[in-house]
């Protein structure tokens, strides 16, 4: 069994958190097992500590942490708070790398936090210009490209709700999912690579758009094509490069929304009928991700994290 060194333990984020909790609540917690015991015995205090320790950005602090611990499911967390999910993820605007993309074609791309902030602001402006508002649904039928999280962040920055399917799904599977939530905008791609083969999905994208009447605009990312592919067969389609704002540095105002504002719509696997929609709250996703990355994985800004999966699935 692997055991951390004394130096690793000393510099671990969970050690800093334990010290923070001990100071804040006058405790004498020693080690992970005692921290876990305290976290389930004093649930409100744990989440209050996590909110502060993680440095969550907000425009209005919560009035109370939870309304009723005995009410599950359905308890109201951090009532009264106003925040934005994307604003928290985009708090850094420096030249440190935010993304490293490695495609199957061996093409690699990188993007800094400064570049990411500008790209999100440009795309958010374009989405607002076509009428995307708080509560609208924006969806993607696209593989894991750098454009995918940019689209998600732009969507959530302006208060719309995001849902995604990987490009590997057939049109019928995408329609079964997206057809339930009436999206206004669809992001898609010309195709993707699998085992050195190019798989074009324009026909699938066309079928999805024709089947879901609520879709008003389709933004197509070029991935497998040299230059801009022909997208004339896809209704309401425009190339990503033509859609994203030409303003290189537009102002981005993050919509300030309640903790339980719908951030994502995820879907069950569909093994027992049509996939079921599962709505995830902005604040819930944010604070749980911070808890997992900071406390469970000891992730620091200097680290690189990689999940091997498609945008059709949630990984924990």
C-alpha cells in the first residue's frame, strides 16, 4: 500500500483544511478519519467551512446554510446567495495553461486562462446577441475539444442551462435526450476521429435539428476538415469562426443567480426506456467539485488533471 510522506501530508490541501476547521470551530481534529467523522456529525459547519476555504466568489452571501437537514431530497442549501458558476471557474486571467488538448490525430492545442476568458466573453456576447437568456437550454453534440468547455462556460456565464452528448451517439439517442428539454442552441462538429478513421456526423446533426423544432441556431466547430466544411445540409447552421464575436475583448457580465439555479441537465443511460433528465444546480456542482478536487484529490494550480471519457457521461 502507498503511504504519503510526512512532507506530502504537511503540504496537502486537506491538512490546510483541517487546520482551518480547527481554528474556526475550536476543534482538535487530527487526520482524515476524524475529519470525516466531524463532517457527518456537524454537516452545516462542514459546508460552511468548505464555502469559505474554497474561496467561492459570490455577489450576495447566503442567509442560512440549509433549511432542514431532515428534508431529503429537497433541502434548500445556501438560500439567499447569488453567484455564477462560470465566474468561479474563470477567476484566473493569467498566462498559466487552462487547457491542453491532444487529439487522436496527434494535433495538440493549448489555451491559457487569459485566452480562455476572452474566448468565453466573445462567445457569450454572440449567444446574448441571438437572444439566449437566463433559463434557456443550450446543448452540444460534440467530442472533447477545447471549444466544448468554452461553449459550456459561455452558456453558464449568461445564466443558460447546459446539456451535452458526445459525438459518438447516434441521432436517435441525441433526440431522445435533447428533445425533452427544448434547447434553443445546438453546438456540433463536422466529425470526430476514432482509431484513425474520420467519422462525419453532419447527417446526424441534420436529423437532430430537424427533429427538435426549438433549436434556433446551430454552431458547427471544424475538427476533421481542412478549413471550413460544407454545412449547407444542416438547417440554421453557422460556422464557429463566423459566429463568435469579432470583438477581441468584450466585457463579460456574469449573471448572478441563486445557488439552486439549473446549471446542467444530465441524462440517465436509457437502459429502462428513454433517458431521464437529472437537473444539477450551479452552486451544488460548484461546491462539490471544489470539495472533491481540493480535499479528495489534493489538486493544486500547478497540477494537470485528465478524465478519459466522452461528454455523454459524468465521471466522479
